[in-house]
C-alpha cells in the first residue's frame, strides 16, 4: 500500500521542510498530513492511549523540523 509520502518527490519534500523551517504554517500542516498514516499505524505500538501517542509523535515531528539545521539544495 502506497501512502502520500511515497508519492512526493525528494526535491518537493525538501522544499516543504525548508518552508516549514522558515515558519510556513501551510508547509508544517502539509508535512504533518504526509506523515499522518505512519503516525496512525505506529500509535498502535506505543503503550499509552492512542490519541496521546499520536499527539506526541506529531509534536516530536514538529520539533524535529523546527530544530534541525536547514536543508540546502535538496540535500541534508
């Protein structure tokens, strides 16, 4: 089964990350939506209430995007 994350090109993904790092709410929302199927699937394996685990993963993803040095030219 293919999710949205598998359909986005690497340059487009890197642009989304760069935009999110610059504070674009739309880019952050798009990234969260792209990872939502994985967050949903993984929430079943964390020993806490599912909604709490999903929210935790969303916050960690947001934190990682905001606190990672900017991606330049589509390469890390």
